[in-house]
């Protein structure tokens, strides 16, 4: 192969790679750190932890968020927990086991060295968060409590009721706030990044839009960190927040950063089902519920039909009339199989005609046995807020009747390609957290997103960034450089072009259509035929966007429709790439399930001979086919095996 | 359902605003309140009228972004965030008045969107534990009783939506400030900076133009995260204690 990416993985035994690498990295001496400026885009777990940690070291940080406050990033909505290989439970956990579970959970499509480092620093994250005053759940003796999560047979998940993401984010936000007060971080709220600026091939800044005034502004620095989250909203309906988008990462992609494994998306098995066409988003019910909730559908289609018509209630069905399909098919992991397996099996049940709820697109998650065993008060203490949320949205009481759940788009494993140092293919441009592709392979395990976001921000980038900065030196580029004026002009022209369309379709109408195409053809299961159809449909939508979109108002004021329109265009281009990626990967692995490649009993059939690589896509220009560049995955420590949870 | 909406429209911070009437039809009772506003905005765009600007994001009750004052109450008739409010709470034919938060320290940005950066500045004044990344000791070396950890968690669930301020006739932020001060005062990690924190956060709260506690407990009645009055009691105790025995010289 002519084009192969070098991930710069350090030499040496797996367990020593990170320590050795850290020692080999160049340092910037404390007095010189103040001569360097760093831009951090995004203030979620990855962004806030990176901005705070870099400012503590002495760098001058500028941090950007489109929210009104850095505390509102969507990390805040993570419910269940954060993994760490503390082995506080004495149940056989270790750094190696967390590493192995994550590699296996990702269906052997992640990079060994990165995942090992993630498991290694996981223990420091818990220490750091506790020191910040994060109120994790505790036992009566005062020590930290744990629970188990999908894809693992040990209890290594730390949690704060069903609001772990909130508490961790508020911890990072408090560290960030301290640095803002100290003058080491300048915070820009309601400011959206719209492009990356390269000078002599290096990332030297960004162009932003002030969402209140519409002003287009430039910001220069020695390096740019994108901590801008995932792209699940390409599906329109997802568990992402309404404003989550791919714009920052996508515009960086168009400036030369390769986009890796775009088709690896995670469909989470336990979300509240869609109730109507007006639906704006889907709500997750934490994976932790699967510790006590048993998932089932009626054994017969007839019972399912009666339930759908409202003539029977799930409570009418006796034990032997229920099919606990995960426990039946996967006896050793049961309801705690990884997310991709759980989702796909729920889909199979509904495809068979055994789905419940008025639409037939739901399965039950039942807590009656757990309530009988532990009592309502114990269950309420564990999951009270989730049960309340469910009742608020559906009007049903899950203490009395089983929850109805269905899979929904939740997380994107794909993202900007980064090397071991978290640098993209553009020198000086880094990607952290969900915005990069690096640690979860083809499927992410529960409670690992929080771990990765904080690992990247607190414990990886503070080391690896210094090496780059020491190499380029402190000489500054200012926003007077023609490269900034050029990008500003391109951004302004793009905005003017959108404002001038003056058609009849709203942004949401086109976005909904894109979402349906992606869900039907590039969702839980995919075929070459369907993907080819999606390719044509997306092309049609792209044409519709430029001929018939309607955006009112002006670009020199607060204009939420314009914000959404710009994000939609980037989603349309990304959607097209996801389809190409899914078409190229002729195997099934993790969240990517191609119907042509499955075992007789319907499990994913991976092809390690031909596809043990990362697909990184290089932008070649508008309306040109992007080029596939590969990073071959070397497995030196784990044996590639068929992922079995039976 | 068919509803009449009276919505506050205001072009920008410096312009005058007014209530404008709209009618929405075919509203399902399973819709969330914000989805109902989405429907209105789609209609308005189709008609060529400027859609209503409002803040929202996660739509699952945790980011604290949504901030609508509905029929004279923050987040509407029930004690949940606006995004979790569903139309089944309202009756067909009803008139619903929707305004932004009303407080001097939360100026209107546009229509129903306000600027709550004053909350961020209060946290920046001292709502943290000063611990640099990397200097923490093993998490289990600091045992914290379950009861204390749970209470600290209850205070820490504040989402900084600002409903407490909007509910108070004095636009006081004491519940918000009290929640953070109590959380950290309860935990061993918060002890070294305990007095400094209380003094600095209260000083910033005053500087931002929030009023004094009205003692009506309207904030507690409206808080979507059930932050309790005990947090204000604790704030008063922490502040007075800090003032009397201040470490500041």
C-alpha cells in the first residue's frame, strides 16, 4: 500500500510504552510556558479538563464554547458512570483486564497502545475527581462504591447516582473556573468555531462566529485542540443534545485532518422509544439499569399484537409467556452484553413481530424481580432519577409496569484520526474525547466515554502538547497574517451563500430527511444495496439544500436558524462519507453490521485478514471522492478472537 | 390541542420588548413544551416570520440551558425543567404566557434568551477546590461517610438554570450560591478554602446585582432539582462564620 499512516506508537513492551514515551517527550520549561498560546475548542469533559490542566501548567489558554456557559456541554448528560481499574472490589480487575475488555468490546478495531494507556491513567482520574470534591457514591464505611456495566465481568464503574457526567463535568468546570479567575484561561461563550487556519502547514488558529452579534473573528495560537464531541446528530434523532454538531471537526477535515472510521456509530439499546413525528430528540435510559432490569418480549407474536392494540398488558403475561432473549442467547453476560449486541437483538425481536408499544418498535425492561428481591427503596436509591425521568416523558410508572425501550443513536466511535500523541494529520491540530477516533474501536463499552474524555484532557495532552510546542518554538503568528483574512473571507462567503438561497424548506425538514436515510441505510444494520441508495438520496438532499433552503433574518444578529443550517450542511457532507466508509468495510464489526457478513446464527462476522485497519479519509475537495488511507492495526498482546458473550 | 401563546419578543438587549400573540394547532399531548415551540417556529419560518429565539440543549433535564417563565412560573406549572414539561399538563384551548427569566443580573439577549454569565463569575470567585491536575492522592485515602456524601451530592445536583432567581421577588441567587458553598463545606476536600470561598462568592453575588433573600422560599418551591432551604441556612452560617473568624488579613 502506498498510503499508510504512522501512529507514532512508542517501542517497547505494552505496559512500559507510556512511561517511556513521557520521558522521551521534550519539555517546555516553566518560565517559557507563558510564551505559548493554546486554543481549546469545546468545554465538555475533554475540553474543560485540557484547558484547566494546560493553564495550571502555565500556558495561555483560550477556550471556546457555543453554549452560554462552559458548564452546559453534553458530557453533563452522561448518566451511568466512569470506569477505572482500581480493583477496589477485589474481584480480579487490573489495568490489563480493563485494557483487554476495551479492546474486545471494540471488536478488535482499536489501537492497543492507546487503549492500554487509557486503562493505565483511569485510576488517576478517579483520584483527581475525588480531590475536586466530586461526590461519588459511597459505602457506609466511607469508601467508594462501584457497579458493573456491559461488556465486563468485574465491578469497576464509579458513579454519582444517575448523574455521573454532570458531577464529573462540574468538577472539570470548577477547575476551569479557577483558571479563568486566575487569568490563565480566557473563556469565549456563545462563540462557535467555523474553521481552522493553517500557516505553513501548521494549525495556527481558528475563525469563529460570535453567536450574539454574528461577528466573524480570528484567534491565533501555537496549537489548536478540538474537543468538540461526536456527530450522532447526523441521524437527526439521537440522544445527543440539540446543538451537538460535527462542524468544528468537519471544517478541520476539509483543511487536511483525516477523518477516521466515520461509519462506526453506537446505537444504544435502552432509550425511550419515539412517540411521534414531531420528536426532537431521544432520551437515554442508563445502561446501569441493565444490572437490575430484565429485558424481554412476548414469546408469541399473537401476545405482542394484543399488547400493541392495548388489549393486553405486559403484567398479564406469565413468566413462561415471556422471552428474556438476552439471557437466553447470552447466558454468561445476560442482560449485560455490550451495546451493539443488545441493540441488534432488540431489532431482531421487533423485526420478528414481537415488538411492543403502539408502534411495535420497543421491548420491555422489567424491574419487578429486582423490586421483589431488594425492595422498592433500594431500587429507588439506585435509579430514582431515571425512573422519574421515564415517568415524566411517557406518563407511565416503571415501578408498576415494565419500561418500554428501543435502541437509539448515542455515540460515535469514529472521529478525527489522531496519532499516539492525539495529533491529527495537521501538525499542531489535536483532537480529544469523542471528537477523535482513537480508543473505542468499532464499539464503545459503557462508562468508557467519560474515562476517555478525562484521560485525554487531564493526563495525556498536558504531556504530548509540550513536545510539539518545544519543537516549533515560541515565535508567534498573529491574526494579521493573510491566512486568517483568507479563511475569514471564505467563512463569510459560505454564510452569505446560505442566506441567499431563500427557498421554501426549513432546516429541520431537510435534517429529518437526512436522519431517516442514515437510520434506514447506515444504522443498526447495513447492506451494499441500501448504502448505494443512501448515497443517491443524500446527493439529492445536498442539491435540495442549495436550491430550496429557507433561512430568515440576517447573519449580523443572533440567528439560531442560520446556526442550524451551517451545521446541517456539514452533516450532509459527513453523512455521504459515512456511507462510503460503510460500503468500503466489507465485514461486520461492533456497531458496523453488514447483513452480507454474518454467521448462521446472526452474529457479526469480522474479517481480520482484510480489514484489521483504521479507515482514514482524506478530503480531496468538494464533489470529489475522498481518498482512503489506512492505518494497519498491529495486535501484539491480544489474540484476535471471535467476540463471544455467550 | 389548540393553544394561544403570548410570547415575549425582544430584538436585542437594548431594545424594548412586548408580548405577541400566536396560535398553534394540532399539538399532541405527548409533545414536550419545547417541541411545541419547535412546531410554532417551523410555522413561523414557513410564513416568513422571524422564529422565536430560546435557549435549550440537552432536552433531558440536566444541562440547565432551558429557561422559560411560563404562566408566571419558572419552568411552568410543575417542578421540572422546561424541556421535561409535556403538553399533557395543559388543556385544549388554553392561553399560555411565555416570558424570559426576569432579573437585573440576567439581561435579555433576544426574545426568551437571557445572559446568565453572572452565575459563572460567582463560581469563578471561589466555587472550586484548588487542586492541580496530578497532585491528588488515592481516592480511598479520604473516607467520607455515606450520609455526608449523599448530602453533598444533593447540593451538587444544581444545574444553574436560574429558576431560583426568576422565582424570587428580590431576584436573589442565594439558593444557587448556597448549594455550591454547602457542597464543598460538607466535604473534607473543601475545608482549607472554606472561609475564603464563602466570603468571595457572596461578594461576587452582591456585585452582580442579585437581591437579598426574600425568605419566601419561592426558590425552593420552583427548583427543578429540589435543592433544599438547608442550603441557604448553610450559606448564612458559612458566611457569618467566615466573617467573624476570617482568615483574610
